[in-house]
């Protein structure tokens, strides 16, 4: 009898938690250390921080471990943790021109100001499953770690090709200089909206829309992009990418006593500029327009989708529903929380639904007795006829 | 703690009491209380609020939980039900969270609670003017079935333009012979705003109408709070010649306490226990049913 019989919900929950706890501790495998996640599963850790809206590599690793690798669950743990923390101060807005690139590509031109820097990427590595010997791999990893410890300055992992200031000029700067880009820098949204402190809805400023996308579920943004490119929505053009950068962004806060900027640390971010050739009747065909994407961590597909959606939203003027789709349907916690609530008991609502089905039948039978038909007769299949039972007795 | 105490760092001061197990800080509580006050002042109007991230999934009672946590004080006693049941897993989980993080007392008896948090039901016992009912709301927008655009929805509510809602009810009636809306039946509150009655059954709607208690509706995922203040009209939308119908099934009565049978003299909202040789019925409000049994009201 399902839920009705499930008395003692507290005991049942405690037992379920004990099962989870036991298999986490006693998984017939060695304990999962946090550095395994922060150093070896970087994309996973970055994604959880981005969707969790909190830059904290160690906490993200804890969340991933606790959530047994469920990305959205881990992002939820981070966000629920953050929402219990006090807000101590506001950061000084970071200037993306200060992002120290670890990787930078400009697909729009072969030769650009500054380098085309592949950096740490899997893009051009053949997708061949590594079936190498585990022991050899382990030995090679240990040797590499030992070598890196002896000569930390040679560590190729993070710093390969990393640029030093002054950082390369943006392609957008070149386009602006040559009067090829529409300038849509504006000053009517000066204070960035903190989306964790307001209920966003259509009509809210661009800073909020960008924040929503930066915190959105990666798959949701990619899907929204793709269904607009290929599917029926058709609110997007395919863009040319001006910049794809991954690098370290300095984070500063104003000193409470002196008022001077103080460096707190760095976070890694992915930045994308998407160049769009707008072709609307009221749009400037002699120039390009640009959409912007910036997300925490290394997550290029999310940043590209964001930049393309940003420019699409700009030209859309809130007409098509795309803005509502971005604002209201891309949050991973919202979508999966609501989807999974279907697992909760619904027997009150279901009883009410069955009652209406019976009410319709009663009404129909009454009308048929009176020889009246106020509404189209239903198509009754033999199976449905068999299923028809007197009111009050419903087969499961 | 004082600002002059040199042993306490400014950061610790700002961070306030880090030993607290509370899920909401005082600023968050204040914001929610303000939204609640606005909601009480404008019955049926959906007040936006920031909606904090809770340790329960969105869609699992995060809105109701935030209201309860913002209102609860040391003198309060909380009852939590899901489908009318205190022992359901979701009710148990939320009750545990509320009790563990606030230290508040809990009860299963509706009459003993100062705050009743619920999903999908209103208790069978009438609540008094010293009690608050907190309903968990999955979808706060009653007009979503006829309009999706949020800007247009705001206009419709602002102008009291519910024409399309009436048309959809009329079409339903013409097509199906009865109004087929099941739970979450749309109601006009205080003669002004159409409100989604969460998915509570139609059975429970008369219990909101001109009731002594305050009803607060929290939608955490959609970041809205709305309210039915005491003694406020809650009128289900229906036509003059089409009476509003609550859930009743002929011949059904609770197999435990007999509620619903002619000689019991009382009715309650029943849910079905399907069986191979015809279903049995049981009260959805388990505590109400248990009390009827233990008080000897029922001849067994």
C-alpha cells in the first residue's frame, strides 16, 4: 500500500541516510581525497563552483564527494551552504582586462594582437580511450609529481604559455578602433544585481541576466542554444567567436580602514566574446555587434552559449519569450528540484483527479439517460469499457 | 560582544554568531517577514521575495520552510504534514530540519500547533485566530494554464483581467459536462486577486473562506509569497448555475474511524487504498483520524 503503509517516516529517512553513509565510508575503495577532485577532476570541480555560485575549490570537492558525483546535488550543497554565510562586504568589480590568460584563442582571425594560445585543452586530442596499464600510469604520475616538486618553476600543468602583463588586446578593441563594432556599453545598470538577493523576472537589467546565465546549469544553456539554432525557436544566429579566454582573474576588496584595494586572491574564469552580424530591419548592417559571456572556472561551452544568448537577448527586446526562458528555466536547482518533486507522494491530488473522472462519467450517463448530449461523446474503446466501474470503486 | 572588545576581530563581529544552527540569518528573516506583511496587506497578491537556498530541493517545500523559519519563535509549536500525514517522509524530513535548527517544539495535534506547515492539505480541525497555516506551493501562478508570458500575467493581475480564466472554465464545462479542475482550484481572494490554492483539494477550499486563521503560501522555487488573512473571502471561480463541487465518492467511508459513513455524522477528505477486490478508504488527515479512534468516538 505504498506511502500509506510507510509509517514512521523519520526512521525510514534515517535508515536511508545510514545506507548512504555506510557505502561512502566502506565502498571497497580507498578514501576519496579532496585533491583528487580539485587537481584531477578540474572540469567537474569548476562546473560545480560555477553552478553553485561560489568559488571555493575545497568546498566544491567536498560537495562532489558528499553528493557521490551528482553535479546538481553538489551545486545545491554549495548554494545551501553559501546562503547560511554572512555577507561581509562587496568586492571591487573585477576588470576582465586583468584576466591573466592561461588559454586564449581568436577564431575570427589568423593573426591577432597577442598570441593564439592553446593552453590546457582537450580540443585537439583524439578521442581515444586510454587503455594503458594502470600500474605504469601510477608510476608515471608519481615520477611527474616528484619531478615537479624538485623544480616547481618548470611545472607545465598550469603555466604553459601563460602570458604576463600587458595582456593581449581584445579583438573587440580592434573592431572598435576600426569602427566595425556597435558600441553598446551603457550606464543605466551601474550596480550589478545580486540575483541571490532579488526575484528576477523579465524586464530586469542585463547584469542580472548575465548573472543568471553564469550560474545556470551548463546543459540547460547548451540546450537552449542548440534548440534555437536547430529547433523551432530560431531566436539565435550562429556567431563568430572573437575571444575565448580562460585565465586567472584578480579579486580585490576595499580595505575597511584605509579604503585601499586589497588583493584577496584569484579565481579562474572563462570569458567569451561572440561577434554577431545583425541583419534586422532596424539594425546597423555596416557594423558587428558583440555578445558577452563570463563564467567561473573552465567551462568554454557554457561561456560560448552565454555570449551567443546575450546578443540574442539584446536584439530580441523581450519580444519572443527567450528572455523568460533564460531567466526562468536554466537554473539547474530549480529545474531538477521541481522535476524530482514528482517522486513525492501525490495521493491527495490523484484522488481528486479520479473523482473528477467519475464526475464526468456520472454527468455523461445522466445525459444519455435523458437523451441529451451537451458535449461530444467520448471515444470508448473496449478496454475503457471494461475498466468502467461503479463510482466509489476504482481499480488501482 | 561589544564593538570595543579587542579580543574579537571585526570579521567575527560581522559574521555574528557562527555557532548558530539557524538556516536563515536575521536579514533574510526580515526580508521574508516584510514580504509576508505585504502579502497580508494585499490578499491574494503574489509578492516577490529573494528566496534563499534551503537544504531541501526546490519544489520540496523550500518556500513554506522559509516562511516557517522566518516566523517561528521560542514560544511556538510546529506541526508539519504532507498529504495530511505527519509521518510521511517529506513531512518528517521538514519537521526534523525545523526542530533541529530552531529548537522549537513539534506536535501532531493541529489544535496544539501555533504554526502548521503543510503540503497538499488543510487539517480537518478548524484552526483558530492564534494559528498560522503555512502552505508549500509548487506553482503560485493560477493563470499559467491560459498565459505563459510573465509580463502579460502581471498586466492581467494588475488590471483584474481574468476573462481568459472564465473562458477556459466555460470551455471546460462545455467540453466535459463538469468543471474538471481537480486540486489547486482557482479562487478569487477578497474580491480582487485570483489565487492558486496550491494543490489542496477542493474539499479544503471552504476551510480557507472567512477562516479565523491566517494562511500563508510560500513558493520557494518561483520566489513568491501570498496570503489569505483571517476573515477574508475565498471564492472558488464558478458560474451562478454551476455549483462548486468538492471531492465526494458515494458510499466511501474511512475503514478506520468510519468518517464519511451516514451514521458517523462527520466527513473528512478520504484517500483510497486500492485493493484487488475494490478499494478501501482512509482519512488523509491521519492525526484527526487517530484522535477519533482513541477518544472512543468511534464504535468499532
